[in-house]
C-alpha cells in the first residue's frame, strides 16, 4: 500500500523485521531519546519564533502545517543529521514548504485503491509521471518528496561520513553502518529510499495530526485551557528558559493532554515493555515539548476552525478532511521570541 515492502514499516517476515528493528533499537532507548532533547528544543524554539513573526504581521498561523514543519525538520535531523539542502520546513512562517505539502498530499484516496489492488500500484509506478499527475494532481507533491529523498540518500551513499558529523546518532548513520566498525553498508539504495520515505511520513503525519487535534480541543474548552496554563506557569515560570522533558513528563495535566491526543499509545497491551523499540517514545517527547512551549509562550485563539474540520477519513491513520487548524498566536508579555 505504501511501497514499504523492504522498510521497517512494511517488512512482513518476522526474522527480517527483527534484524531491522534490532539495528535501530539503540536509537529509541529512553537514554538515546533524551539525548535528542537539545535538537527538539531548538526546533520548538524556531517554531515559536515563526508563530511570533506571524502574529506581528497580523496574521493567523496554520498550526497544523506549523506542527508538521517542526516534525519534518526534527525527523530529517534525526535521520540524516541535517535538513535536505534548501528544504528546511521551518524556514518561513507560511509553513507550506515542499516537504510538508508533499507528506500531507501523499495521503489521499489512492491509498484505498492500492490497499485493495496492489497490482494497480505496480502499474501506476511504471506509468509516465505526466499521465499519473493527470488523474492524481497531488502526485506532483509525491514526486517532489521522492526526488528530494533520493538526492538525500545518494548524497549519503557518496559521502557516508556526513552522518558521523552530527551531534547525535542518526537513523541513516545506523543504516549506513557509520557508527559500527568496518563501515560496511547494510542496505541497498532502493531499501534506503523506502526507509527515508517511511520515516518522513511516520515522523510527521501522525504527530502533526495529534498536535493539531490536541491544541484545538484545549483551546476550544476554556476550563481545560486555563488548567493547563496554570500548571505550566508554575512548572515553567520563565517561558524564555525552557524546562527539561524530565520535568514536563511529570506534569499530570500536560500528561493527560498529551496522551489524550494519541489514545492508542496509552494501551500497555498494544505497546508493552519499556526497553523495546518504540518510535512513539520519541513522539511523546515531541508532544510534551511542543504542547508545553506553545501553550506557555502564546495566548492563542482559534481562527475560523471548528470541530467539524476534524472529521476524518481512514488512511491507515486518521486524515482530517476539513480546514487545517488556524489560530492567532499572541506572544505572552513575558515571552520574548528569539531571546533564548
Ligand atoms: C503521535 C505520533 C505517532 C503515532 C500516533 C504513531 C503511530 C504508529 C502506529 C499505530 C504504528 C503501527 C504499530 C504496529 O504495527 O504495531 C507505528 C509504527 C511505526 N512508527 Fe509511529 N507513530 C507516531 C510517531 C512516530 C515517529 C515520530 C516516528 C519516527 C521516529 C515513527 C516511526 C514509526 C515506525 C518506524 C514504525 C514501524 C515500527 C515497526 O514496524 O517495528 N512513528 N506508529
């Protein structure tokens, strides 16, 4: 369905899946994820600067795309140690960068067809691009994403040492075996491209949906909003000096807000074990940090978005069908964006 047969997301054979999972597990231990905190905080800070700039222009922000921009830049840095050349999603305050638009538009009705009829997908991938674009205009975005990911993978294959230069271990560093002696390549180019596609989709779509959904419901209920702000003001007194995830994860109300945004992940039956490979652990850190910083730093009001905009269609994960969440993001008096 997602052209992920050889990537961790789609591998069916348990033995092969286990090998890939074992390769990545060290990057998803609690300790390793805590090591990503400076990276995440820097992206959250940048996102807050963009929200502030947008407000100064008198404009509402597209928070859904904004969260997606933050998530895309985080997952790219986690995968490659950098954002693809010229494709940093948080580079402007419209949040409509090519990677955000392409991840969002790749989730469409064609997935339903491909899920039921795998051979149609095989047919389509072999058709000329212009023909495919005719009946699915959003394919132009998928092509943008594929091209940039292919360039990224080729770049890393040409010069695998770049993944050693990052301040934290990277997913492609593991795939390219950079941090294991011998420097031997483990995966074929085509598999690496599938992994690149899988990680950018997995790392941005569910997360931005959860963040937008959670933000809307907090803002839409003044009592919930007030309670969250009260808790954050005590735990996070100066919004210019971020507090650590280890403090945030102990806040009871922030925990309720963050976990309510992704119900299924609360279920110990579905995600048992604290030492196993759980990408969602990283996602929790992003959720806590984004919610805490955005709510603490901005006095937000929903702009022309209603609960009806959160009606969703099932595309493996939920895809909202309405207008993406928009809000005016007024910086609180004590917050000076960019000062930290
Ligand atoms: C709120 C955010 C997220 C949600 C709700 C979510 C949800 C899911 C779900 C339901 C699955 C399928 C699990 C299964 O088949 O048992 C999954 C798998 C996966 N997710 Fe996420 N995810 C989120 C964030 C992320 C992030 C940030 C990453 C990347 C770092 C990621 C990478 C993956 C990968 C690689 C798999 C396949 C794991 C495997 O097959 O072993 N996800 N996710």
